[in-house]
């Protein structure tokens, strides 16, 4: 298959995704997925594990794995719902809450470093292009589901 500009876009997006994930975790000491989990808990307080999974669009095995590690690190607690034992409720511990502001500052610094040399206009254009790709991906997924 010839390597067209269009196929190079896909390859570059894939490579950047991997590179960003690895570099983010090295710099932050936490994966972006786990930081998103902590952020959701910071915003909403206590939430069910299944609602957290749906909100973040993470599969059930992955959310369980992330939560187990966050619990071992003392950042969250999990408990069964008193009215429905099938529901697991998740919330930040005090340690998790205390770390959120410093983690958020580190994330902002990471993104700023990632975008060094980009003008405001270039950042706006990048967002526009990535949003268009996302719209196209949503359309492709929707078309496949209706077939």
C-alpha cells in the first residue's frame, strides 16, 4: 500500500498518542487516564464505578484496574452502596483531594511545554483540525452501527 500524505496523518497521530502517554506519565508520575479519574471524582465527589466508566469511556476491566491501583496508593476509597449492593461507590480520599491541585498545575505546565512555539492562532487551528477528525470518526462509527 503506498504511503500517502493521508496515511501518514494516521501514522503520526498513532505515534503521537503513544509518545504523549509515555511522556505524560514520566513527567506527572500518573497516567492521563488515572488523572482523569481523579479529576472526575474531584468534580463530582462520590460517584458509582459504572457511572465513572461511562463518563470517561473506559472499559470495565480498565476502570477496575485503575481504581484498584489508586486505592492501593491511598488516593481513593471504594464502598458498596447501602441500598444496592451491586453498586460500588468511589470517592477521593483527603490525600487524593490534596494532590489534585498540584497535579492539575503540573498538567497545565506539561501542556504548555508540549505547545511551546505555537501561536494562539496555531493552537486554534490545531483544535479545529482535531475536532474535525473527531467529527469524522464519530460519523464513521455511527455509519458502521447503523449497517
